[in-house]
């Protein structure tokens, strides 16, 4: 298994540009989520999904959209990039609710100038 | 989810046990205690979790007090590769698979 994969690893955007961060998992996990981590800080939840076709907002959803058309993929879209969105983005997945460990991807390092 | 309190940083000598405390005095009965760690800039890595009983796996042991208001993660023989930020998280079952990460404890293992 490849586990959780994320692309790209690095990205530089100009203010106002849009882009999609890709996340895929091959473990048939129902639950997937996106976090951002700012320098020296803990992770903050952006959006999550409890299954294909079902998504919900986390702690910091503004400026981001998600969709979940398949179990495997959970892309994160930045609608109009802002410097405040400069961060490291992590995608995670797990089989179920409490009692199941979350698997994290390697992260995407995004800089918005 | 219950709030957790962890020391900002700790040092440990290589080969010794590292004991990382976590206070979660407002934990409710259906909340699990999870520990994750993050090495340098990698994605967080699951270590262990528990509800009431003490737990042990190949990486660590988790000791939860009887009143569940605090817990301790024990790395029995710390190595330099265990240098990381360790996060203690408590989570209610109904919240899905989302985790709320606080500041964590920065553990420095020294030779």
C-alpha cells in the first residue's frame, strides 16, 4: 500500500490564483480530512469527509472547498489564494471513528506571495 | 473535545525512558486519549491510544490515571530518532475521525 499520498510537495502561488491540492489513499478508508499547520503551531482542521459524497467544515474552512466523489480521493481547492494561506497542508485518513488511528500524508508546502 | 495541557518542552538522555505527561482534567467518559508525534516537518504519526486501561504497543506505553484526568506516554528506551513534537489529544467518539492538535511537547533526546 502507498498509504496517503499528496501532490504537489511544494507550490508557490501568487495572490488571487486558484489551485487544487491532491490527496489519495489506497486503504479503503471512509474518513478523510485536511489540516493546515502554520510555522511553530499545531494542526488545525480545515474540512473533513465521513464518506463519498459527504463533507463538512472544520475549524478553519474559509477560503477552501472540498469534494469527495470517490472513497480514494479528497482534493482541497484554494479558491483565491491569499498570503494568509501560506502553510503546510496535511491530508489524513482513517478506517472509522474513535479507536482507529489516522494516517497522515507527507504534506504540501504552499507559499502564497 | 476536552482541552489538554502538556509541557512545552522536555529533554531526555538517549537510552533512558522518556515520560511525557498530559493533563486532561475535563475529559468525559466517552473520550479516548490519543498520542501522536511529528518528527521535523513530516506528517504526524500515530503512537497509541486508550480509553480507561493502560495500553502498550511496540512503540510506547500509555498510563491513564484511575480518574482519567491525566495520562503519561512512556517511551521505554528513547533514541535520537524519537526527537519530535508529541501531541496528546482527547476526542469524543461522535466527532468522526477529526483530531484537535494543541501545541504539544517538544521532546529532545540527547546523546
